[in-house]
């Protein structure tokens, strides 16, 4: 079942509403400015679910996965930043144009011509992936491959959301999954008091949140014991927006951290009034990645993971969809049988 030495294996989305299919194909040579990575691990992110379920329509077939850890195997022309054998991480942002107003303003996360790993470029549910070398990140030695994978999106997007939430003394987190369990550790380390909001009745999730230092954990529709200075919404549920605004004090921030969310229901202007700020997070920058990875090693951040072999990518997605994953799901891509 293992591929021959000049071939790669991947779990690909070929049609919406159908499970990923195992495919085998010739190894791709990296083009100019690219590297080929032998994938060790790939995190399973909620964004992958949005792609697989057709909520973020992609060109098909596509190989999902954008929390990639691996080893550089081959270099394209002009690549001097890495050498074969270097360990790298590959996140969601897979490329930008480099010359638009957003790129020049160091806001490359908003580039209209951006490429995204596992969405517009094949991703890491595979034994190998080809990537632009200048969008790969060096990884701290503090993390092994499996535990490093969730840092590449859950960590990065969570960190960007935390920065945009400002210096919140009391921080609410709605949806306590992969990103939240990493952000919580950074927020606690910097002295924030955390309030975790989970699916109603999720006692295990609430215990998990308290075990990571949250001062309070309760249902998403509950009122926290104190007004929040800021809230981050990781769950893709639009109805949480007015709930989070209602829980946040005047002058506070509510940050929507997902790439996709169900429709936000109409709500009274009084929830926004009082100079509350409602904002979104879009993608990430390479600077975010470098800053967060260094901080994660210093804290240090500990990732809680559930590991699946690559061939069980569909089972991992189902577990994430149903809320059965505590922490982050990670594919071991070294096992390709």
C-alpha cells in the first residue's frame, strides 16, 4: 500500500458531500522559488471542514490541510533560504502578490491575489506537498512534529485574534477547541482572567478549559460572572455575536476569528452602542507566524492532540464536526498505508 519512491499519497476532496479519497500520483518537482516537503504531520482544522462541506467552495480535486510540519526534500531554482533536511511549517497563507497596496502596507493577509494552502493550493493531507519557500516558517525545537502542527493555524489565527482583542484583563472565549486551548495559555501567561463559553451542556469541555487556567467556564448562552473587557469568537455561529456583545463592557472588543460563520442575526443597536467594537480576523501574516512561534516556545504553550493516521482523515474530520475532539486533531502523515 505504500507508494513507490517516486510517487506520493494524499487524501483528496473530489466531490462535496463525499468522503476524501486516497489518491496516488507522481512526485511533483518544485518550481522556481518552491520547495517540496515530505510531510510528517498535518493538523485538522475547522477551516478544512468548511472546505470539505462546501461552505468555502474550492477548485476540485483539492488536498486539504494547512497546519503542515515536514522536512524539505527538494529545492526549486533560486531557493537559498532552506536546505534539504530542514524542518519547516507551512500555514494557511501560501502566497501573495507582493506588490498590491495591502502587501506594501505589511497587511499581506488582505491581499486579493493571495494563495491558501489546502484551498487554492494542495495541502498537507498527504505524504508530500509543494510550497513557496518564502511562505514556510522555521519551527522551534521545543515542539515535536505532531504537537507543532496545530500551532500553524489554531495557534497563529488565535494569536492574531488575541492581539486584535487588545489588552483585555477579562477575556471571554466562545468555542473552546483547538485555537482556544492554545490562546488560553498565552492569555493566562500574560495575566488575563479567562472565561470559556462552550456548547451547552459540554461538561468535559468546561473541565478542560478550567484545567488550562480559565477562571470560569459555562454554556455559550450563559452570562459570565463579570463583564468582559473583550471576547473572541472561535465557534462559527453567528448567534454568538449579540451574546458576546451583551457580555462585553462599554468600550470593549468582540473579535470574530473564523473564516466562515453562519449569518449574524439582527440585534438591538444598544448592544453595539457604548463604543463597543466588532471586528473580524482575516488570515495571517508571516510576521504573525514568526512572532507567535517564538512566543509559544517561551511560554511554553502545550498542545493537547488526538492523533490519527493519514488514512483516517475522514474519521478525524467527523470527530471534529461532532465536537468529539478535545484540543486538536492531528494526522500522522508518516503512516501512509
